[in-house]
C-alpha cells in the first residue's frame, strides 16, 4: 500500500521490469532456437492410449504400483523401438502417446498384464555370443568381488573362490562389485559367472524368516572354473532337461538388442529363454516354481549388523512352501542351476544364487545393493505380488490431417476471439480501450513465450484443450481491465480531482476485486487440474496459467501504463475519444472539474 | 432504446433487482422445475465417450455419401453405425466399441473404398467404463471445488456471500443441464469441461458484485438512510454495467470458438465445450444479478443489525414524507451520503 505519490512515480520502472522479463524470455527462446511450441498428438497426429490400471480383483491399485507399471510399460515401449513414445501418469491412469498412427500392435503389447514368476536358471551366458564378450565380462566380477557383500556375509564361510561369498539368504547376484552402474547391473553381470565365467560372486546363504544372518557356511560351489573360449554359449553347460528348441533360441537371442522380451507373456508351465533387464545376460529358465502373486511383501532395508543394503521378501503360505521346495532342490546344484531367476514382465530382474534351502516363507536377498537398487528390486517384487490389469479406457488415433484441422480451428478461434474483444474494447472504451488492447497483446506475448519455453524445457505439449483454455481465458484477462477501467470512471464521475489521482485510488480498489476474482478462477483451475481426467487437466492448466499471467500483466503493465497515460493531455483533458469525455461520463470531465475547483 | 443504452453506459440505470426478488425467485424456480422435469423425462443425450464405442474421422472425398459410408463400414464388421458430417470436409462414423484388429479393419476398408492412405482415418475407441470414471471424477471435482470456494469466500467475504454464490452456481448448473436435456445436445467430456468452467465464471461475476456490495454496505452506520437491501441494490445497479461488460467480453471469445467449432470442424471438442460455456455463461450472468444478490440480501436482512436499520429507515421515511415528500424521494434512490456508491466521500478521507 504505497501512497499514491510514490506509486505514481514508479510506472516507468515497473514497465522496464516487465520489459526485462519479456526480453529474458525472448532471449531464452532465441538461444534455444525454439520459436514454436511443441504440439500434442491431437494436433500433430498420433496415437494416444489411456490405460486404467486395476488389480486382478478389480480394485483401485495403490499408487506405487501405478508408478511401477509405468516403468514397466516404458520399458516395453522402448523395447518396441518407439523411442518417441511418452508414457505419463495422469492421476490414476497411464497415458501413452505414440507419434504416428497404425500402432494397434504396439497397443496390444502395452496393455498386457506384467507378471512376476520365479524360475530356476537352467543355463546362462553373457548377452551375445561373440567370444570377445567373455573377457569383458570376466573382469567385472573378479575385480571387485569382495566388497560389501563379503563383509557382511562374511559371516561365515567365505568359501567362494573369487569373491565374496557371503550373502545371506538368497543372495542376489548382485554381489558383484559393481563396476559402475547400479549394483544391480553388476549383479546381472554376475549372472555370467553362471556361465562359467570366472568370478563367482555371490554367495548366498539362507536366512530364515528370522532374519538372522546365520552364517551357515555353505560351501558354495564356487567351482566355476575356467571360462571356456568356445563360441557356443552353451559349451560346458549342462543342457540336460532343456527342451531342444530352447537351446537354439538361446543361441540366437541377442539380449543387447532393444527388444529383449519386455512384455513377453511367459507361460508359467513352460521353460523359457529370457534376458536380464539390463541386457547383459541371457538365461534358459525352467517352469515357474513360484508365482509372484505368492509374494506377500518385499522391503528394502539395511542389515543391522553390517549396514549392507538388502531386500527382504516374504511369501504367502503356498508360496512359502513352494519357495522352500525349490530352494532345497537347487541349492546343491552346480552353478548356474543353483540360481533362482525372478522374471518380471518377460525379463530377469534378479537371479540370486541359492546357497541353502530357505524354509519359513521369508528370504533375504543381499549383494552389492545401494539404497536405490535395493528399493528398486523391492518395488519390482512387490509389484509382482499384485500385478495390475490395464483396461484400455480410451484409444485415440489422430491423423496428421485431422490434427492440422484442429490446430487451425483452435488458432482461428483464438485470433477471432481476440479480434472481437479488441473491437469491443475499442468501441466501448475508446482511448482506454487502447490500453486494454495493449495489455491483451502483452498478455498474448507472455503466454506464447511461456508456452514455448515450457514445451522445450519441461516436456509440455500444447494440445487442443490447452488452446481452448487459452482462448477462453482471453475473457478473464479482459475482465480485469474492465474492472479497473470502470473503477476509474467511477472515481471521475464522483468528482475525483484529476485523472492522475483517480487512477491511483481506483487501482487500490480494483486491485482487491481482481485478486479475489482471479483467486476463484485459480482455485477452479487447481481443483480441475488435480482431479480431472483426460483433456480437462490440460484445459485447467491453461486456465491456471492465464490467471497468473493476468495478474502479472495487470500489475506490471496495465496499471503503470494507465499511470503514464494519465499524464497525457489526451486522457487528462477528457478528449472525446479518450473514453473519459464529459458527455459520455454524464458528468463534468476531470479537466473541467479541475478548472472549476481551481 | 438508445436512451437506455446511454444510461447503461453511464451507469445511471436503476433497476430494482433486489426489491423485485420475488419475481426472480419465481422465474428461477420455474426454470429449475422445467430443467428437472427435462432431466427426468428426457435425460441427457450422452455422447459415445460415456457409452463406450468407436469413432472414426476421415476427410470427405468427392462423391462419398452417407449410404456408401454406412455400407463400407458395415461390411468391415460393426453393427451400430452412425454416420455424421463433421464440419465442411470430414465425416464422422460412430460404432460400438471395437478392438484393435477391428479398428484396423474398418480403417483399411474406408481408406480403400474412398482412396486415401490408411493413416488418414483417425480413430477413437472408448471403453465402456471410461465414461463412468470421467463423470465420477467430475463429481468429485465439483464437490471439492464447492468446498474450496465456500471456504475461500467465507474468508474473503463472509459465509452468507459464500452460500449465496454456491446456490447461484448450483442454479446455473441445473438450468444448463436442463437446457441440454430439452435440446438433446450431446453431452461429451468436453461438455462437462464446459460445465466445470462455468462454475468459475459464475463465481467470478458474483465476486465482482459482492465486492461492491461489501464496500457499499460497510459504510452503512446506524444513522444510514438506506437499508441493506437498498444499498445492495444500489451496488448492483452500479456494477451492472461492469457485470454486463465482463460477461460480454467473456462470452465473445467463447462465441468465436463456437462459431469456428461448428462451421469449420463440426462435431468435436471445440463445439461441445463452447456450447456448454455459451449456454452456461448466459445463465451465469442472469444468476449473479438476479439470484446470487437477492439470496444474499434475503440472508442479510435476517440479521438483527440490518432489521433494526430497516425499521429506522422506514420510520425516518414516514416522518420525512410527512415533512417533505421531496427529501424522501431523493434520499433513497440517489443514495446521497451513507451507502452511496463508493467514491463520493473518499475525497475527504484521503
């Protein structure tokens, strides 16, 4: 609440501030050479799928499950080579946007249910068959071998040759020292050991539900002797009990390819070939031993004694006995057949070596986890316990022709709407209308800049609902000017001394009205944005954005410009075209009053 | 007529919105009744988005007719086929809900028959339960919005104003829905979007009026010469021009969308949304003048403070009338001092 005098002296500065703001946005746009906003698929053409996830029992899924589902769907979409596709969450729904039409096949893939199954590893090899690959793999494991896992697990035995033995319960493959990326990837690498590679890393031991890190010194079969240099990934591996067709498939599969089976529907009653989720290891896996739905929970946490990150998995009763059976059966087998792969949505997320039978329905996976990788694995396992079905709620495919038509329609109505409002303002408010028109132009420029910058830096895509929202909001912006102009006219009618003071007094009152009214619009926008589905959210976003821009423009442009205009003879003297002339006001003009009172 | 307009322009007009509130209440009650009857008898004409189904859009080629299209699409599988012209140069075909393969089949059939690439045929498939989710979300949104607005207006103004604004808003929604029921306009998610936006506008207008009423009535002291009703009416008449202007300016761009949506694009989001907005804004303008403020006044006149003032003013008027009829006449409509339109006494204060 600055006194009129001081605020009167500042309009120039305020206008400069706004100018600086606009120039800054202009510079950002020019620097990025991004002059046109990016359009959504309803304008650019493309396919949009809205999936509504539900649990298999038809209930609304927990929020984390939806996030996990999005990660899984993103992996599938990438696997299809649809690199431009976007997968986003919209409240409880998942929206997948794929440029281009005719993606019916992709759609089918995208909306299948992702399930988790535990399968015994029958054979494993590094991702590609080139012998060259072997050496690479080897280093990792061996090099680091020892880290945390060793210590922790260490508990006992440490038998393993190379590496650190130790995990506790089910140890994940991970133990490997992790070269660089996440431990999990390293772990995948560990898988290779299976393949006869050298480093044998994970140790594993069974830990009971009690969590006790009981160090049963399992003699882990660290055997894993020499790596063979044969071209055949299966050389030296026991292929007994594997369906012959799978052996060929295994030799051919390229796990380093983008599509390494994400989203493949694996039949639990059949053996399968699968890749690790990071594409470093390929496996032949036995029939499913435990279904993911038999998992009752999974948490990441740290081992109280060692501080090492672990994942604790609990099973439901049937799962617990199945898990006990399979661990008992495979623990004594030679690698890699003592590994139990967890296959989620067609790829192996982890394949820990089972170092002893684990009864009791609770197991720990340890290895070289950090907080992120442990949490990720726990989330994946949890997701497997409650797989989601995806209902295709809406599938829209817009041809680029239709998209262009819609864009044209939106732009024409915007231009047209702006034009009528401009004409109306000029006819009704004459000179004042000019100020209103200038404000609308500034608002348009600011809106365009913000939309452009957002679309190039924050993933914003201008769609039809946004355009409609922006056009409709022209009215809101103009409303603010009208509120202010009418107040000024009130002040003059009631005998304000000069236009200059009328402008200030009217502003103080109009300001409150504008803020309250804008707050109402803003609340509407926020509520709609967060609660609505589909295009409504886009529309609400546009409305909220314009409401903020409206306040910006009225405060930084309209008001100061009015203050400047009040010093001009044209307005101050109540010129016939100023919109403030005596005849039209039905009272004496400000100028006449000034003279009379003087 | 010209006289009315120029008086409107100057803000001189004095319509007794509040005093005649029984008339408005009666009118609104009749409209509400009519709307509810329409909703019960006719129901809403729900679009395919609520029923579930498939929609195909494709450009019009010369010589294509509704019959040809129906036959072509029918041969590809679907049974319930509605062919519509969408704007100047496209067709829209609505069928029951199809799966991915069926959609592809229809697209190919249409593309082949009318000689265009497959990808020119846009498609939309809406699951049967999606509409339910959309409307459920809309209801939740509506409820949350109303609560948020009630709270906000109660803080910014007072609860009576909040209540009056909400009642006016419900009034607008029901009447707009009634218009849709009677006219059989199709209700799509875009229409609901429009309904929800109307809420914002309806309130925007009411807020401007209430702000003025608050300002005017806050100056009513015990010695005021006007009752709350008269002061409110004064404020309302005074903001009339502003209300009409703001409403007109808000409706103009919407009318532009409606025009473009109808003539250029035909059926679709633009048209559905703008139609709802167009209808709703007109109803909203009426209600903020003739429903929201009268309700507020009805609520306020029950407060002892304003009842007492009303009695005093009445007594003063009677005595004044006896003394000098002229004075009384001037005092009330022109609002000489207290309760006059803002600004009259400002000069002394600041």
